[in-house]
């Protein structure tokens, strides 16, 4: 298996594990955290920050999510899902840009 295929397989395995593997948080919650969509307050604020502005995450964000009924284990899993989800989106966007640049480069060189 070529190295690129191994990397993509490892990426798919990671995504599958964080979304569907055993955990304290429900698979549906993990999927929503992964996609950063459809979460209720205050969890949406925490997950949104993790995905898009991680330097702005505060203890208050965690405290609010915990006060709404989530355990520390569940929050840990959801934060990991959010981070992996955001990195997966960036990874896929990078691969798409690389593929487009490669195709465009071949087309430019052929003309």
C-alpha cells in the first residue's frame, strides 16, 4: 500500500474511532461535536471554540458544560471529537486543494 493510502486509511480509522468507538458520550453527541453542528447550549459554545478558536476556551466554558449535566469524561471525548473534526475538515480541504493544483498544473504544462 502506498504511503498516501496508508495515511488516508489511518485518518479514516481515527475518524471512525472517535465517532463510533466505545465512549461515555453518546455516538450522536460525538458526531455532532465532530461536525460542530446541532449542539445545544452551553455545549455549542465550548465545542465551537475548540473547533474554531481554541485559544479562547476558558474554564468557564467547561464549567458551564459540566453544569448542564456532562461529565468530565464526556466533555473530554466531545472536545477530542471537535478537534479531530476540525482537523479532518482542514485535512480534506488541503487534499482537495492539492489535487486541484496538481490537475491545474498538469493542464497548464500541457498547453
